[in-house]
């Protein structure tokens, strides 16, 4: 099974972080501690890695200023979007953003 991970880059991360992450955006890297996304990604990665065929979990983003709600983008350029043609709940979720 191929298990990709989708990360939300919509403006709601900034707004929610103002209320829940000491006024910082949820993706903020300058707080001196892991942000909420880093914490969840580590937990999900440790949980999902054994279920993935090759132990590599491709990560994609959506909702940024470029693709908005019309597409996705790989977090590492060398990961082709064709990896989305795999099974699993996360893959289904990501395919709906293409």
C-alpha cells in the first residue's frame, strides 16, 4: 500500500494558530519548539510507515497561494505526482484536490 500525506497550507492555519499556538501560525518554524504540524507529521509517520510498501511516505501540500483548492504540490520536487495513483484513505483525500 502507498500512503501519501497531505498538508493543509490554507490561511486558516495562520488564523487558528493565533488562537491556539501562542499567536503563531500553525506552520511557524521560529518558535523554538516543534509546531503542531511537525508534531502530527512525526506521529503519523511513525504510525503509517510500517503500513507503506517501501517505508517512504510522499508528502504533498494543498491550499497555498499558487494551487489554492485546484491542485496539490510535492514538498520535495523529486517526488512525482504520479505517486498519488495508489491505494489508501489519504490517497483518496489527496486525489480529490487534483
